[in-house]
C-alpha cells in the first residue's frame, strides 16, 4: 500500500534477505573481506557470526552471486538440531551424491563427488549454532578430503553468537585450528543507520517523498540498535502509518509512536525503547566459561588484525575478478 502511495517500485524494507538491497556498512565490508580472504586460501573453515538479523545471510548471498559458476559448486544448508549422520546425508544430497545407504557408502559418495569435479566445492552452513559436536566433527573430517595440491572442500559457518562459544569448546580444538578467517557482525552505527534507511529507499525508486527528519532516523537507530532486520521491521511500519495518514514527512513523533505500537503488538520489549538506560550493569564475578570466551574473543581480534595486515601485504594475490565480474582464483 505505501509503495503505491509513495511511488516506490517495491517494498524497501522487506524481511526476506535480498542481496540487491544490501547496504555495505563498515562491518559488512570487513566481513566480506574476511570471506574473500578465506576463499583465497582454498582450504579450511571461515566463520561469520552475528546477532539475529545482522545481515549474515544477505552477505553470503552477495558473495555467492559474485562467485563464478564455472569455478565453484556451492551447496547451502540451513541446519536445525541434526545428528552427525544427518549432516553427512544433507551434504551428500547438496553435492549430488547418494544420501542413502550406510555411513561408509555416503562418505564414499561425497568423496567421489568432491574429487571428480574440476570446480571448487564450497559448503555454506547457516544457523550453524544448531550443530551438535558430532556434526562439527563430521565436517572437520570432510575437510580432510583432498585433490592434488589442495583441499577438495571449503566450509563457511554462519551462526548466532552461540556459535562463538561452541567454537571455544576444548572438544572442537582440532576444528578451531582449521579456521583461517572469522568475523563477528555487530550493529550499524547511528550514521550508518541513517545511510541504510536512505539506501534502501533509493534502491526502490524513492525521490524524497516521504522525507525523513534526522531526529526520526536517530530514533530508528535507538529503537533497533542498528540491527538491519529490526530497522526493516520498524521502518516498514513507519511507512505504512505515514501512508495511512498521507504524510509527506516522517517525524520523530511518528517514529516514536510507531515503535511503541510495534512493541505492544509483539507483546514484549522486542525493540529497545529510546529512553532505555545504557548504563553498564554491575560487575559480576566472571565464571570460567566467561573468562575463556573473553580470551577467545581477544584471540579473534588479534587474528583479524593479522589477516588485515596479511591482506595489505598482498598475501591474497591469488584472488582476482574475471572479465565477467565474477570472483575466481
């Protein structure tokens, strides 16, 4: 309805991931660089984590669209709580191998499928925090399949912050040693939230109507914490309300009222109120797991710094764009 009223070609704030509407914020650019770096190494695992709605799936869709189909076989799996054997059968099906039969037969089928193709095989697993340790171990074992001079399979793990805690487990030490790039997506800044909203509108034919007050965009940031899906949900309702009122300008009052209505409709504080206090919580004694997670996060920060330095030195020189604009090695 609001698209017709304001002359927009399509919904600018749809909830379904759409790589065409992706806004490359500073964190998304860095995450994309880590993905490209990881693929250039042609081995191991790449891990990207982030809050629900941070843009992980949209980012990976952008990457897959950039990859040259002549050089890559891409399989994407969204996991739930499945066993290690189930994961193997899902991988087999995704790469065109027979998923039926004994575990040994499924493994032989996967190995054969990986080795006979001249293209590289990329496995993308979304919602990887739902994998059990046994499934993680099966994925690690698949990374042992090799072709002359290189691994036959690379895996990208996408997940919520729980995945980082899973990866810190001593039981996954061998898999963790094979992670060659990792990045955690955070929310957009206030300025980036402004740019995000306007970017999405321009992408669907917005010509300035309705206008958005800067204070209204500030409130969008405060109510969404800069998480893209939360921004989309709130802005979609704002546009709907504005079109019903035939408004030509989005104001702070309209934004605040819509955010409050949305919170009430959803039956809980799913959006942070603008007046919420951001004072730090009282410090609690750190548990062993908390300390281990902090050490892991610090190690990740050091790793990212090293990878960025490596990138500047040109260690990713094997990566380039083909004439068609697709990524290849």
